[in-house]
C-alpha cells in the first residue's frame, strides 16, 4: 500500500447505500482509495500525506444537473448588469441601474439581465417606445429573469441586424405590432441569444468562465451541466480544459438545425457532451407554458401580459418535436426537454413513447426539465417509460406565494414541483437552480425540497416534501446519474474521483430550515482544493 496524497478524518457522508456514513477517507492521484473507519484509513497516511481533521462534514461535491454556466459567465459578468430580484429588490433600483448603464456604455450598448415584474413590483411596461425613450440612439437589451424573453430598443435591433423582414427562429419568435413591425420583444432562446452578441467579447470570455467556475466552487459544486450549449464554445473549452475547476456536461441546443458535428458522449471526464436540448414551452413568469388549464385573471397575470383565459402555448407542434427527437435519439443521444405545462408534458411523453417503440434502448435516461405543473399520473407514466425528471424546487422559495395567489390558485400552485410524487413512483430525480435564473444554491435546494416553504412562511403541498436523504441524493448521486456520470462522481466510493465539499455541519443532523445556511468551507475537484472558505483543519 502506497501512501495517500490526502486523508480526511471526521464525519463522511458518502451517499453510498452500502456505507452511508464513514469516519475517514483517503485520496491518491485524484481518486478515492479508501473509505471507512479511522483504523481502516490510518494505513494510508505517509510522511508526505496531507491529513485534515474535518470539523463539520465532508460529502460528495454537489452536481447541478440543469445549469447554464457558459451563459451565466456572461450574464453575471461586469459586461451585463445583474438586476435580478436577488440583487435588486425594488423597481426603483432596477430603473436606476438601467439609466446608469445606458449612460456608462454609450455606443457599445447597455445589457442587463434579471427583469422580473412579479417580484420587483412597480416596473413599467417595457414597450418599444419606453425602451427607445431610455436609450434613443444606443443599443439597450434587457433580459427577463427567466431567460425566456428579452426587451430591446430600435438601436439594438439595428445592431443585431433585425428588421420586420427577419423570420422567426425555430421554436422562438420576435413580437410584432399590428403593422408587422418589431415591437421590441423576443421570446425563447433562438430569438434572445442573437441580441446579446454585443455583450460577448472573445478576448474577455476566458476570464469570465474562470470566474463562473469559482462561483460554482463557492457553492460546493464540482459538476455542472450546460443546457444551452452552442458548438462555437467547443474550441474555447478545449483551450481552457486543463484550467477548469468544474466538470461540464453539455447539451447542444436543437434550435438551430437537425444536425450536430459531435458524437454521443464525446469528450472526457472533465468536459463531455451527453445530450440534446429542446424547449417544449416557456416560463410560467412570462405566461407561455403549455397548460390544460388557464392562468388566473389577477393583477400578477395582467402585469406579465397574460390574456384572461389563456392556457399558454407550446413552442413546437407535436410533429416538430417528433422530428427533433426522431433525428437525434436514434443516433444514441440523450434528450432533455424543458417543459413546465401539463399539456406540454403529455405531448413530449407521447413523442418519447413513440421514439422508444421505434428505437428501443435499455438505458436511455430521457429527461424532462423543470416540470412545474406535471401531475402524479404523468410522473407515473414517465417512470414507466424510464423517463427521469429534474425539478426546479427553488422556485417555491422565490415565487411560491405568487404561484398560488397570482398565477394558478391553491389546487395547482401548491403542488408545483411535485418532488414527493416523483420519488413515490421510484423515479430518480435531480434538483437544480437553472442559474442564472436563481443563484447556485444546492444547499437551499435541499432545504426547500424538504420544507417546501414559500416566502410568506406557508408550506406548499406538504405531501410533496422529500426526506433530507432523498434531497441529498437528488443533488449528488442521482444528478450524476442523470448526466451519465454516476460511475465516476456523485458518491464517495473507492475508485471514484475525489470531488468533495466540506460543510460546517452534517445536513442530516440540523433543522431542515437551517440547511440552506450551512457554510461551504472547502471544495475539492479530484482531490485538489479549488475553494477555501472558513478554515476547516
């Protein structure tokens, strides 16, 4: 037995059913070589071994199964002003930030992200006339906090080459007035992304991505998916590969074409492309999710422009979805489909079922993303098909009261993100933050999944609560499984990478409400410390 590079003593939460808790672990060449009692691991200590006594808990590094790190690297950089409700709480603060950025940037254009009239009460309607009044001669683009909509002025349209003759991108659209002219709105990725070209500098981007990795590490994250991957980033990731402190699992957007130059699972354990992404519908906060029931008619829905009686809409027809899935799935790709509305869930499950009949695959791990309004019956159908869901439970923490009182009413709003019904089917699920929509906060995800506490303090759908152990799995090993990476990460087992997070306490032993406030004291990727918070040794 050769000496280990690193040995940790203390409470080890393994997320390994055969040994849920241990007293020590040893790491050599980036991999875990021993997990067990102090006596089991003592023999790995040599003269050059780094030995740490953990005051708190060490557990697997958190896994973000549905993230956007390549986009967030820009969205929260100094080139795009962060006006999200988590940063600016009031409408006055948002408006001050917009005017300041327009004055600062001039002809280079002002770009802001995080507009949210549901949480920032009193924001004006962002009409084209208002946008042109704020910035008459220079580009101005404001992205909605959901990422599913953007507002742009006439100068930004000209800068991006948009005109009344610009066709709507596949699965997206540009809003138009009664005369057919652009009205300053863009919905969905294919329409929003072209507006942001002026905010991205090739020379500045490497530093932006490294800062993004540091943000993820501070939250205890060691693996993150990129759910809107553009192949243009592939050379850059190859260039930065050896400096990344987060493993990336990419899902290429299906919006541009029914083609990819990549092959399924191309890459390595640091960067690997595992899937193709589709947006079946939009965002509940914009009013464009595909429902069988109408939005309420309230001040909140009127604020976001929902027509009374509207059940939202899908971005694609069933035939279009079948074409996309029918192109990529037979090639061996995992599919991940963003869908919130229950009508959209029915549609994509029909498409998945047909694809599985035509092209059976034993281990496909077909995914549904967010699934806010999914029903217990749909969850059972999904599980029976082998489909897995990633749930955005943090929406309850931020928008829980609005879901019930403003958008959907108690019956449907309280069961939003029904994690309890999902695990009751036997489904393996993940929890996610969809950053930059909400910050990277896996510990809060665990807390919210267990408590389902809305901002007012009320509990939404107590029957949908998870146990702490279930929530931890959904942020570690089951998230890794969804990303086809559970063979190398997600639990602390011999042979897996030593991707670790050190917390101030064992989340299984504190009040569930307190889990969100636990300190991340250190983060390790393959045994190398990539974040150092409070001294822990």
